[in-house]
C-alpha cells in the first residue's frame, strides 16, 4: 500500500510539471482534472494507512474511534453492588439503674462491623438506632414516645459481642414502669372494678357481660351453652335470650338474667360449665358468699 501511495504522489508531481509547460487550454483543463483525481486518491490512501496503524484494543481509553475518525464516548461502567434491605428491630430487652434506662438489642455479628456503621440519635423523649450493612441488612429501631424524658447529650451506646446496648440517661431519677408511654396505656387500660359492686351477683354478672362483649365467637358459644345447661338444671324461667338481650342493651342487672333472676348457685354452675371449676380464691361459693 505504501508503494502504491508513492506512485500516486509521483504521478501527481508529473502532472503538475506538465501543467507548467502546457500552452493549450484544453490540455490544461484535462491535466487539472487528473491532478485532482490523483490528490483525492492520495488522501484516501493516507487515511487508510493511518487507520491501520492505530491500536485495535482501546479498552483502557475513555474514547474510541470510528471508521471515519470521529471519537465516540464509551458508556460508563456500572458495578453490580449487592442490594441492602432495611429491617425493623421489633424486640429488645431493657433494664434500669438509678441514672439510666438500658436497651439490650441482640444482633448477631454486630461486634465484627465498624463502629461507624452503628448510629444512634437521641431526642428529649426519643431514640433512633440504625445499624448499617450487617449481614446484608440495615437494622433500625425507632422509639418516639419514651415514657419519660431523657438527656440526649449524656446518653450513649456500647457494642458488645452480638449485642448493642443503648444507655438512656434519665432526666429525673425516677423508676420507669415501662419503656414507652404506649406500653403504659396498653397495659394499664382501665378494667371494671368488680369489688365496688353492691351485690356479689352484680359483680359476677358484670364479669360475665364483659367476657361476652369482649370474647370471640368460641367464648360467646361457651357462655351460651353454660347458661342454657345451668337454666335447664335449675328449672328457672327466662333463658339465654333474656341474658343476651340484657347484654346487648348495655346492662345486666340481676333481673336481666331471666324471669326470676339468677341465684349464686346458678352462676357457679355456669362457670363450672365453662371449665372454670368455680371461682377459686376470692370468688363465690354456692351460697353466694365471698370466699376468704
């Protein structure tokens, strides 16, 4: 190819010489056209030679060339990073001292990751725990309603073997019954005070009413069956319809249990029929008296 290029250049030079000595215009025009053809062929040959001399492997370059010599930008390489999932921490243990409430969060292998992966943010009545990239997961615990206020600047955490311990500095040196206010409301939900009932039968019937109102279908069937068996055994008037009617009406007086009311013995039979085996200590005996 190099020899061919050289020959074209020599031919072109010869044509140029002929143009200088030619006197006839028609001959000059023919020589001029031939000169342009030769110059075009020379340019193409030079481009082919330059393209063949460039390295074919350009994996280390940011740009690659096309056949026309125009640069093209290669697509950026993307790394296949493993996907990280976020999971909620739903259980933890806790303890307290005079100054601190301590949360014990069990996370296998937490001691093997960098401490910077563990971030804990403290608020006046909140704590946010984030443990990043532990076994391919981000573990998070958010508590926004602590039972009492804490001192964020004096609170801290420690990493132990398979465990993260969070120290919440109490603002006041008081005993915490629960960790969160939500727990306190759920566990200290007001329940009926049966001891204040004037009539012992009233307290038991109130208990039965609440058991029926709050029970599931199985509980309601059990109460209905026990009531029916008790009434059949005692031969009393009325029936379950009266009892359930009274329950639905929102009250259960002694007369609401049937035509002639219901004695303590009947109630004891109901509880036995439900599998209670009697009221036990502090309950009712067959005579309607409270046991010691």
